C-alpha cells in the first residue's frame, strides 16, 4: 500500500461563466514530479479539442496552474487559463475547425486531467492519474431565452433576471451568417437585454437585398420590449456586424443607438448600397485575394488602399453616440486598423472624434471573441457557395491576451454608457 | 431618496456553487449612504418558501459587500458572508416544525437574491425591487456520478467522484429518521471521496420482511465499497450522525470485516448494549422513554434517555479497543442526545486505555443536535416521524442557537473534510 493516496485535480469554481477565470490545482503528487495538465473538450460537432502544459510539482506535491510556470505544451509560462485559450483540434482532426457553442442553455464541458511525466501527445491512449470535469456557461441562472420571429426579423432575445428595465443590445456576427447566440447570452448574463440577430446567409440570393430597415426593425423590437430601457439600446457587432453597426449609427434616421461596440469592422463601402450588396461588392476585388503557403485565403488586400473618395465610405462624421472600435493589427481578413485610423481622421475633421475609442492589439487577428475562447487563425468559410479556408490572422498568445483585455474594456464601456446614472460618456 | 432601478448592479459570485462554498454578494452603483435590504428567497422541494434578509447602508463608494459590511438588522446581523443562506427561515404563515433537506441531489437548490429599497422587515412583495439575481447551489460537482446500489439486498446510493479513480471510500449513515438521505454523500463525493448513503432503518428488505437489519447489513455495505473497482479497498471511512454514530462505533470496534481508515461521529453516543442486534439498541433507548421531557412549547427533549452514562461495560462500546482515528463532533446544547457527556466519557475511556491519541473532539457551545453541512438553514426544533410501528409525528427539540450553530456547522465541516483527507488521502494538507 502506498504511503499517500492518489493525486487529486480540482478546478475552482467547478461551474463558471465562460468569461470567468478558474484555478486548476493538483495535490497529493510525489514532490518534484514532472506531470502534464491536459484539457479535453468534445464540441457539439463531435470534434475533440485539447490543450496541455508541462509542470513539476513542488515540495508539497502540489501544482497550481495559476501560480506555477508551464515549461512546455500548447502554452508556456504562468497562464491560469492556458488550458482553455490554447486549445486546438486534436491531431487527425478535420482542417479549418472553429469552436462555437450552439446550444447556450447547457454548459460547455471540459475535462481537466493530470498525466504522469511530460507528455506531448497520445493522451487518449493512456490513463490519467486523476481528472475533474468543469462546466463553462454562457447563460447565468435566471437569464431568459426568447425566440424572436416577428415583422420578418429572426433572432433570439436574452433577458437578464430581475425587475428591469435593462439596457438593450442588438448583437450581430459576421459574414458567416446563421444565428449565433452565445455572445448575446453572455451579455445578458452581464445585465444587458441582448438580441442575437440572424440576418445573413451567404448562400441565399435574397440576402443581397438586405437593407438598413431590416436592422432598424430589429433594433426597435429590442427597444420596444417592456423590459428594455428604450433610450438605452446599443449595437454590438463583429466583422460584417460591425459594418452594419457603423452604418446604422451614421445613417439611420430611425434608430439612435446609445453606444456601439464594433469589433474588426470597417466603414469602407459605397454609400447608397444595401447591406447585402456590401458583401457582394467584395467579389469585385477578388483579384486582390492572396493565398498563403497553406492555400488559406487572405482577404485584407481587398480593403486596400483605403479610398480617399468619401462616397466610397460611410459618413462616420454623422455618428452621434460613443463608439468603441476593437481591432487586431495582424487581421489578415480586412485592414481593420487602417480603417480605424481613417475613421478617426474623418471624425476629427467632422468634430465628433471625442466619441471614438480605439483598442488595437498587436499580433491579434480578426476573430476577437469572448475571453478564453481558443484562437482561430484560419477556419472554413462558405464563399460563393464554396468551402474555402480564410486566414483570420493573429498569434495565439497575443490574440488570447487581446480577447481577455478587450472583453474587460468592452464591459466597462457598456457599463459606463448604458448603466451609469450620469448618462452616456464617450471615452473609457 | 429613491434610486433609479437602472443603476443598481447586483452580483453574486459564484452564481453556480457547491452548497459548502462561500459566495460574495456585491451591490454597486448606489448612492453613498443609501439604505437597502438584501433578501434571499428559496422554494424547497416540498413547496414551502424560505426567506432571509438583512439591512445595509451603502458606503462612500456606493457599494455594499455582504462579505465585508455589517448587517444592521434582519434575520442576521453583523458581518456574515453566508448569513443569507443559514438564516433562511419559513416565510410568515408557514407550517411549524419545517426542516429543509434536499431529496433530489441531481438538481441545484435555487435561491433568488434581491435588493429592495429601504429597510424592510416584511411585506417584500409590495416594495420597490431594485435588482435580483438567481443563484444555484449544488450538492453534486460536475462529473460526480450517482449509482443506485441494490447488491447484497442493500438500499443505498453510491456517489463516485469525477475522474478514473480509484478513490477512497466512505459509508454515510444518518439517524433515526430512516430513509435514504443522499445529500451529504453527494457532497463528499464532490470532494473526492466515493461515498455511499445507506438506508438501514427503512430499506427495501425491512419493508419486505418486517425485520430490522443487523450487523451483516453494514458489513455487506462495507464489502461493496471495498470490492468496487473504482474504490481503494484499503482506504474506507465511516461517517455517522445520531443513531448512525451508534452503528459506526460498533462496526469500528467490534466488526471482523469492517477495517476503517478513520471514522467521524456527529452528535452520537457510545452507549448501547454491546453484542446485541441493531434492533436491541433501539429497544434499549425505548426502555427509558419515561425519561422524555417536554419544554414549554411541548417540544420533545430526549437527551435524558441515555443518562446517566452507564458504568456497566456491557452497555458501552469499548472505546479502548478502537484502532483508527476518530473525530467526534458534538453540540453542547444538544437536547436530543447527551452527546457532550458521551464524548467526555469516550475520551476518558480512551485516556485510560492509552489510545486517546486517535481521538479528536470538536465541541461547540450553543450548537444543537443536527450538525449538518454548512450554510443550510437551522432548525432548533422540527417535526419528526419516528420509524416505530405505527410511526408517530412529534415535535422534537434539537437544541442550538442560530448563529452559534451555523458557525459550528461551518467549522465542523471544514475540519471533517481535512480529517477525512488526511486519513484517506495520506499526507494531503490543502483542499479545493
């Protein structure tokens, strides 16, 4: 019989929101023993994602991921959350995978295990010393999920628990289309009645006819909800969703957003066009698409040079609410940082630059998601009915830092502009 | 001055926690000096509503932090991070003698924490509600597996911790109320101990045969643990409360089959006719039934049934023969069993025999009989259905005073976990 019992892995908290940090500890190991901490998640698509770090237990036989240094694996250094953000598809997986939760009513399950020695692979073929299951949630208890299908608008509204009324958000993803609820669910868990909007399907012809009034109708559905403060409804977008947000903020006479958060967006599309037309406009510049060594498509050239002709750009000088732009300078999908610089110049000339806050992150890519999400450098995309792989850019560690930092600042921006009793203020 | 509802921000971290984990309740964006009431509401499985509340005043930064600021008044006062849970009591108009016990451990206990304007003592439903959040409290950590056990004619539920194992094991016994009570075993499994909750007074076999089980029933339960592929047969403990202690001590000292790494006995006694059956222990207690007393509220006080502590060695478990570490947890205001007196007698027996180094006694002033996992509501008395034939419903006085008993539960649980970990996991010092 051994002198000490088996090692124990603990994750605290064992049930957490996806944007909450956790502490992973292993105890009861022999002192000074090399071990590997491993995370494993099976996605809704049945793909496996994993991350791992190499550690050595201290004199008490303990490893604390939040305090100790990983000396190898999918992340190194002192990284409390490395087992989540450095996850990638296991060897042998299909190419170009992206991890996105579809059913937000149940948690994401991650298994954290400890293996003997410094292991670099083949985790499925060996038994761990111990493991613990942890739950990561997009929805806080009490948040309500409501299907929206009215006035031609399709979406899902998430309402925080409580008497309300709450500030509202219209949440829009990008050109991949579909209805992705996870960010809206998370925002509702922070106190914002948020509607994830379905508005784009690259395979559908009628998407091209999509005009501003679809979004105005959607915005008003949020604004008119009995539990929403009608004068505190904002816009939240990524990529194409940001283009929509910037356009609405500048052009709409119907909707007056309280504030806008625009991740990886741009203002460079011809005035007078439809939203769907924006996407199709890209294809006029297909010759500017480059391929990298893996044949992944780099689209950022399509956005350069930034036109001088103002008729080719949204009139951002007309924006009258605080706007936060979040971009990565290694964005390979669009020259978003250059666009942000151009927007700043236009707003300076128009006298509304005080409304603008820019966050730019070195070596971050296009898909700046909620914190601790894995980094998606290149993933599958449907372009013109075809499956291609787009290069989004970014290097994992700086991109993950950007996700963590930007989310904190986004929440602070929203809090200040939507919850503060002194009303909306521009700068963070 | 009224507060715009929009501004007040209420958060409880973690929003989903284990029942023995602390949470932080934070209210922000208030005006400095603002008076508010923090309120907790829970509807238990029986449909009864329980509530707790406390009055706070926002500080200069417009914040109330329940973990750091004092409650001025309410169901608790002073700085009490978890007061909103342990001071929960049935809402006005409820039946008397209620006790909160979770039956379905696979779903969380749901508590709504709310903030009301002003200092309210009652009538919350018609006051200005500023903010509200929902909090889940779980008995089972993610990955813990619940396995019903019927092998060997047992009526039991085994809870296996998350992971491949193997794990140390534990046999979990409640008291005279009988039935299969799972929540403590589920919680212990959430702390890495494969725990089996055992129904030994009202199991299926007793319902079928009419006979109370005997020693071999417990030895069978021990064997099921010992032989389980995911349990370390050489690291098994027993934990008993009230009558469960009587069984635990008997097994620990006299059984040839049961070899324990350690034992925890809460609110129990070593007084029993040794060598007799379990049924004979129950009859022995009944023999002194005329010593039952009643307090001014007609609540039943049973502590005298076992007093005075006998000097006849055939009426006490021979504690000098105990060979494993033992932790005794007793409340000095126990009105149901004379547990403090018994603990002192056990200590004396062990000192005389020379094995008192195995003994740890946790004794709590103003704590009562029902020393349970922490942060659960306190019942100084509750209705109790005896397992006699026919069963009778009485109002039993358990004893204890709200604050002292709640503190005792918190400390006793923490020390119990450390004790179990040290003895079952070897030289482990810290826990999750």
